């Protein structure tokens, strides 16, 4: 077949396909999915999510079980949203404690009713570093947070959290402003530091906690004399405001960003679905052609083998295999191929029985063409286009099968899949605790991806299957 013929047939197919609305919707979603996979780093807020999904320390700066940020739109009281401040203002100033000092200032505009859960300062340091940390509030008050002293640094991480490291300092701020009666009548040791920092100061600040909105200045002050030694330095200074709501799809109880998990799992959903369907359908098509062409005893034996496989329950056997062997994505794909190849066999066999009686097949035999040449040269090219619809319709089943195994805890733990996310949600009692944002997105994406290939399969079936052609 020449390239001209291929181009003509593709154009003919496209003219029919674009008349199928469902097919165009499925194609649009598929193209969008492929774009997301190809440019995954652009869409991921956490770039190293693939290798760190189960690394607890990687997610330590995120809030646990936080709803999506957009839920603020429907809340009467707005919660602070997680924010990342990566560009501090750096200036040298005269400091009453250090004399000449280098100050890193982070500006944070607080406009919410509920305070953040934590404020985390992070940097990388070399040599020796000594720093004071403070917050200047919109009312002119300064909250002293604490000091950090590190020596012998070699590109090591520096981490200071208000919720943990500044508890005692914030308590001093409470004592300076709250009445003794209010302090005596409340358990101030259990009050979150951020609740105090972002509340108006006053005698009843422990009970009233009226939000103080405006611009807050988080300052890190380091003696300038330290930087006279070139071995002492601080890099990558940043501030993380851990909000009560976070990200596009919120976080789970392990502080992992669910949106990042969904995006990272997309490529595995497509990979599992496409590899399984393409290989299994190709095997099934060739099996049906060979069975029909050779006929006789060969056809009887192959039909018996087909009946054995088609009668075997796939999911229970997959569960046994995953429980017996170490869970691996390759074992799962291989097992699904073993069961999915039977799908197109009957249809292909019936069509091949008709094709082998055609005149051009008889002519090929008369010219001395061998059996395998006839199968691969004359029959397979005609029947393969009809298998495209089967390929598309097989993808949802493969995605759902892998998700089911992962939901049961029998998936490959080394990858991020939507089934794995649902499994973690099940183990953590997300349903009982009302963490709907942990359950709905992966389930919805599984359904949408299945719908995408179902739309494509139905559209191609109408166009390519002779009995279903409507135009």
C-alpha cells in the first residue's frame, strides 16, 4: 500500500470520525492527557513527586488533610492558603543587637479569618551561621520567634518552624499582652503559635482571637561580620506559610499533594491501558486469523484454548498472582494481557473465515504464496483496522483492573497510580473522616479516562465495523 493510499484512507476515516461528537470529545480528552504527560514538570507543583511520593520528609512542610484552596469560595470564614515565598528582600542595616547586619525580609499579606497552621523558614547553609528570627505585625508589634545557631554546615538544610521552635517565644508575647486572669483561665500551652501571631493583641486575645489582617514582615537577621569569612554563606532562603487549605485538590493525612499524585499517575494509567490493550488485541487478532485460516484440527484446538481462557475469572486470578508474587507493574500488565487477548478472537475469526474464501486469496495460493505470507500480507492488513475499536474499548478495563488491585493493596508500590491513592485513602479512613477530596478526584479521573476510550471505541466501531456503519 503506497503512502498516497494510506493518506486517502486516513482522510476518508477522519471525514467519518469528525461527524461523531462522542469520538471528538474522547479524542480531545486524550490529546489533553498526552500533553499533560509530555509536559508533566510544567503541571507539577512538586517536581520530584515520582521518587518521593512515600518519602515523609519530602512533604513535611505541607499541611495534613487540608481541603483544596478553592473551598474558601464556599466558606463563611476564609482559611489561610498555603503560600511559598521564595524571593526575600535582602539588605544590610544597622541592628541594635548585631550592629551591621544582613536582613532577609519576607512580606506576607494576611487577609483571612483563620490563621495558617505554621510558618516555616528554610535555607541551605555553609560554614557557621547565627540568626535572629522575628515577625513584624501590621499593628507595629514585633514578635520575637527565636534564634538559630549552626556550625560546620556544608550545604545542609536549615529549618525553623514557628509552631514547634517558637512556642516559648510566642508565649512571652502572650504574657506581655493578655491579662493574668485570661492566662490563668486558659491552657495557653496548647494554643497554636500562629493563632496568636495573626490575632489582635489585647487582654482577651486568648479567647477572642480576632484576626489582625494586613502585611506581615518575617525577618531573618544575621550579623554581617559572619560573611567576612567566605566560607559562611546562606542560600535558597524561602518561607513557607502552611495554610489550612492547600493546592488544587488538597492534601492527604501524610501531607502529600493530591493534585501532584493525580498528574503523576496519569502517565501510568495511559501506559497500563495502552500497552495492555495494544498487545492483547494484536495477539487476539492474529490468533483469530490463524485459527480461521488453518481450520480443521488446528481450529478445534485453538477454539478450545480460547474457551478455557474466556471462561476464567480474571480479577480473582490477578489477586492470587499479586498476592503470590512481589507486586510489579510488569507482572500486572503481563497477567492482564493473558486474559485480555480473547476479546477480539471470535469477531476476527468469523471475518477471517469469509476473507480466506475471497478470490484474491485463492489467486495468492495459485501463485505459490505460503500460508504465513497470506496471513500477514493479505489477511492481517485488512482485519487490523477493525481491531482499533477493540483496542480503545480494552483500555478502560485495564485501567480499572489495575486500580482494583491497587485499591486492594496488591498494586506496585513503586509507582503512583490512582488506585494506590484510593488504597491509601481507604486505609486512613478518608470516608469516615469526611476527606472527600482524597477520594473523589482519583475515582473521577478513573471514570473520565475510561469514558474517553469508550467514546473513541464506540466512534471507531461505528465507522470501521461493516454491520454498524451508518453512513
